[in-house]
C-alpha cells in the first residue's frame, strides 16, 4: 500500500494533476495519508462517502 501511495504521489507531482485512488477501507486510507504526510510535493484528502470513500493525491502547488 505504501509503495502504491508513493507511486501515486510521483505521478501527481510529475503531471501537476490530482490523482484519485480506488475506494478503500478507513485503515487503508489512513496508511496512504500517513505514508505521504511528510512528502513536501503532495497533499492528500479523502473524498466520497462510505463504502466508496477514496483518497485523492494532489500537488501542493494546486492545493486548495
């Protein structure tokens, strides 16, 4: 899960666009948020509603 989070962060940073991950459990979302919390290039947010809640990774330059 952490490797997928880092790959997604690299893609978001390289393209300058937000990348949405597939829906996942609260525990899996927490792992993604924790894996990327110290990454200076991206931010994360959870969107959607259960059971289809998912993580979005986006570059800090376009963070709102």
